[in-house]
């Protein structure tokens, strides 16, 4: 198992729990960025893990880019493109992880923190969670593409132009998060959702996420055709045959991941 310095790892059944752990506000440092990418790439290929929960340690989910450490990372020509590439690949590692990622927003998720959350599959929040794009106040931009996956046009523009925060109750009203809990109940709720996913056929879940990622930018015709092809592929797996037998025999299925 890999070891990390700014990322907490725990295995709960078939669920991997990752905690951003860069005190005091879990800013996305170079180390945290690299460790998160490495962890998700690793978990993508571990059969024991069937779903991932990602949260922040302490009171903040992620306060955004590590502005204090920026000078030590961007020192000369070539450093800025490398930094930009590293950051966007971190977000892609979440979206492209072969296992569904449930984000538990325990506090503010700002800028890069919002992008981390928007790259995941399912979002839940405690009452203290919020999302915002505060870059306008520090002379930067970023996160608009990811936020556009979550918010309608007018709200997104207001967030980008003003840095306003969207609190948990409004996130739920907008359908950005599927659940809002008391702070002490957040992790049990997130792990519960992930455990439910982990109880399904691993092959079916993997292909379902792959399909949803692929069809996101397709036309209806192309997307549904792709989905039909993936349905045919799933039907050939041993897990699919076991699911059908279990349904007919009125018993819980026993999946092997084959």
C-alpha cells in the first residue's frame, strides 16, 4: 500500500476513504496534488476497492490552490505549464478513476476544491459545506469549466464575477448535492452510499462510469448507441449472469468481479 504525507487513506470494506490532509485548510499543494493523482490511479486497478469516498480533514474540504507555495513551484520558464498540467491531471484522475468517487463536502470547497468536487460522481454535504470560486479576489481565474457541470448559467457567472459562496441548503435545492447532513453524520452517509455501490457488480459499475464519462459530450443518438454497446458487453460477464440467476432464485447475488 502506498504511503502519503498530505492524504489520509483508510479502507472500509470495499470502500477506500481518502482525506485531504494539508493543514490548516487543505490547500492543493504540489504534494497533495501528486498524492491524490497517484492514489486514484492506484485505486483504479485494485480489485479490493469498488468505490471511493473523498473528504477533507478538519473544518475545510479544500480552500483552493496553494497560493503560499506558488512561488516555490513556479520559479522559471516551463514551471507554469508544468504546474497547470499537474493540476488539471489531478482533476482528471478523479473523473477517470475506474471506481465511482463520492465526495463528502465537510466545509468550504473553494476554487480548486470546487473543481475536485465537480470531478467526482456523487456529492453529499454537511450543513457546513459550501462551494465558491473566489479567484476573482486574488487576481486569478479557474474552475469555471468544472463549475459549469454543477451550476446553471446565471449562478455560475455570478460566482465567477463576485466570488459568492453557495451554501449547503442551496446546493441541495439546486440538485448539486444529493444529501445534506449534520456534520457528525456526513461520513457515515457518504460511506453508506459508497458501500451500496460496492455491493453491485464491479464490472457493471466500472462500465457504467466509463459509459457516463464517454457519452457526456455526445449527441443523443451517438450516446445511446455507445450505451447499447456497453450493455451488450456487460451482459457477457459472469456477474451479469449471476445477477440474473439471483433475481430468478430470489436471493442476493454474489459477485466476483468477472
